[in-house]
C-alpha cells in the first residue's frame, strides 16, 4: 500500500502544466456557451410572455365589452392597461418598455375567403438586452449585441357575432 502511494507521488511530480493550459482554453468557451444558453432562454421566455399578452389583448378586443350596451368594443388604452400590463408584470417585465402598441379593429382576417371574417389585430414590440446583475454581457465594441434585440409580436382574434 505504501509503495503505491509513493509511485503516485512521483507521477504527480512529473506532470507538466498541460492541464492548466487546457483549462485556460476550454473554460472560456464553456462559459460563453453557458451565457449563450442563458441569453437565448431569457429571450425565449420574454417572447412567450409578450406573445401571450398580445393574444389575450386580441381576444379581449374582439369581444364587445357589454352586449346590452350597444356592443361597444374596448380601445387600445384599455387593452394595454388592463390586459397587457398585468401579464407583463406577472412575468416580472417592465410594461413601460412596450413600444408601438397598435390595435386594429374590424379588420378583414381572411381576404380571399367567403364569407369574410372580421376581427381585431394587436401588435407591439418589447426590447430585450441581456444583463447579468446590471452588467451587460458583452464589451462595448460589440454594439449590436449590447443593444439587444426587439421582440415584435402580432396576434389576431375573430369577432363573435
């Protein structure tokens, strides 16, 4: 038993710094891969959230607010404040970052079909830039990556008669 321990000690003394050089090469690549997975995962989560918010807003826009009140439909301000913003807040996103919120009501959804269906179309954009504890992921020289991406969504819903 003692002889095997001495032999292991001699082998350890003869090792050069190959492991350190390999780790210095592989670890930055591994961390870049890990940050890429985090970045795309976060972007996909935000995309799914804003897509859901747009679908819910389109459905709310396509339904009259009060059937006995003359079939009045909801306006863009109501939809953004009472449908989209609560969904974004529930997902810990900032509703004030929503850009170009657009509501189109009484639009023809199937142009070439007969009978034509009318509905509401909701579209907006949400900017996303990956930050880790307030620090951007990339050096300032990589401006397109540090500026982030803008996630644009559009949803439509058919009006019920």
